[in-house]
């Protein structure tokens, strides 16, 4: 299988369009020697974001559908992807689903800690959220309630899909932007994630 990622370097004077052909669909693509942002366009779910420089990139396919992209460097990683969920949530409005989204999408995320409206630079309305996460023991078993430590993780950004779409009969409810940072680099990765969220457009 071959994966084509369309990347548009953004410079002060012009836009240069080129296509990068990748033979291995899960291999990372490194863009070196540039201080430019890159435009990632997802045709399957009709969204686009600007990628900060300094990241390796790979698309995250599910079958033959590209759900989004993962960015990685020595400081951490950022995920931007369309998220399908259980059919029980198909009729739930987007703003209501966001309030439970990470708790049904991400292991050990217990409940919403805070939520606030977030608007991208292109006027797309979404949400910026923080979540309570329960620490697990070394064997990945949840810690006992009385001994557990609650951490607040985030932010995670959520935008509504442009149109209703399903993946394997499961509704795609959100386009999610989340990240993980190596200790000491939390502010840097969080800043880059917010830049990506601000650039979100259809």
C-alpha cells in the first residue's frame, strides 16, 4: 500500500505545492532544514491544520481511510485525528458528547475537569478541555480508589466533523487534537498543540 501526503510549505513570499510519496504507510516523514509551517489536509474527513516545524509526521490509517496524523519529536508527540465512537452516542449532540469524550476514548480518563469554548483562527467553533486521570499500578491495573492519585491532563481540543460520517458503522463525533510531552517539555508541546488547534479549518 502506498500513502500520499500532500504538504504545502508556507513561506513569506509564496506557497510551494508538492506531493511526497511514501512507500511504507506507517513510516515517519522528517522535514529538516526548514522553519516553515506545513499544511496537512485530510481529504477523508475534510479538515486541515498547520504543522509546526521540527516534527516527524505519519498518517494514521484505519484500513484504507486516513483518520489523521501523528507528530513526533524528542519532546513528545501530538495526535490530530477523527475519532469514531460507540453507536450509543450517535444521536448525542456534539457539545454534549465532548463532555464525556475522553472518558470513553482514553483509558484511565475518569471525567471532565473543565471545558471552555475554543475558536480557531478560521472561525471554527470547538472546545478546549481538561480531564481527571487516575494513575495505574505498574501492572496497568487501576490503583485502589483510596490510594489512587488524580492528575489533571490536557488540554485536549475537540472540533465537530464537517459532515456526518461513519467508520465501520460507528459515528465519527469529533476531530481531536491531543498530546503527550516528555517531562520538562510540557509547555513547548502544549504551545504547539494550541497553534495547531488555532489553525484548524475545513
